[in-house]
């Protein structure tokens, strides 16, 4: 969504989804987006379960029961358990090794920190991991690279993040960025990938703790990114004398 809403409007830039070390070069505009890790991992699973690219394929071992909240919760926990198996590790040819497969989809282990530290060269490599990656990347390296980004946003502050991007690039705030302005339509995109509405908060505590095991580095990276973003939004309000943080 952020590519449609923000990046493509800035100097006709089309964006690219790769890791920081791969794209970091002279003249490149380094932008990023981060998400609360529990919601991020649940969204990854639902994409694997419901996106037509994956539903048309019969992946052995990928559990699909009913297409409802109860079925999603059950299938999601089974998916998490697969990656939490002590024998799981990243291998080059995942499809040929049952215990290490990612079913041609996402590797949920600290995906955001991996994107900030991995030398993966394609979107598929970055999603699925490469044999050179580690399941728990260096938090120090991930934070250092995050702080080198020209701009980054957070899903939980989606509109506010775009306001920072517009101001950074244009020097002005668009009307949508002013709180309590009912006459302005945001017209922001939301790409659902044909996934029905869902809420990670409705999962049981056991499942949430399993997500936490897979995202220990991501959780710390996200907390750091959120602190920086909130500080930048407060500074934006001070400079523009506009109310931007609406919640």
C-alpha cells in the first residue's frame, strides 16, 4: 500500500522491495516500513493461506482447515510450531527438505531485522531466507541500518508516516495530515490480498507467545523505530504548528 500511497508520488519513484545491504548504494533513496511484529507475522501466515498464488498449490504439510476465525487460529499455530521445531534451520533448497520448508512463502523469523541486515538479492530470497542468513540477526546492525534510512514509517501510524514522507520531500503538509478535518478525504490504499478482516489481538496467549519466540529481535527493532517515529511526529507538529498525531 505504501508504494501506491506515497513512494510513487515522489519524483515518479517506483520503489523496490529488497534488503537494506543490497540496495544501500550512492544515490539510492533508502526508505522502509515497519509493523508491530505479532500483527506482521499473523498477516504473513494469512497471506500464505489465502493468496491465490498459494491456494492454487497443494503444499504438503501446510495445514488448511476451515476458512474462518477458528480455522485460521488452528492453522496459524500449526504453522508457528513448524518453525519453532528445534530441527528447523535455513537451507538452500527448502522445497526438498520437509522439516525446513517455508512452503514457497514467508520465513517468519525476525523478518524485519533480516531485511535490514541480509544480503538477499531477490524478493523471494528476502522472504524465504538464504543459507547465509541467521534466524536472529544482529540487533546492533539492524538498528544501525534503520537509522541510515532516509525515511521510514510504521503501519500503526500509517497516515502519519506518509505525512512525514510528504513533508520531507515537498516541505508542506497535504490537507489529509490535519486532524479533525472531516472535509478532507485521505483516499489511502489498502491492499487486502483477498484476505478477510482479522485481528491478532483475538488470538490466545499461547499463540502470541509463540510469535514472540520468532520475533525477539524484531520486537526490539520495532520498539526503537516507534520511539524515533513518535519523536519525529512531535517535532513535525512543532515546526508546522499542525496537529498530526490524531490518536
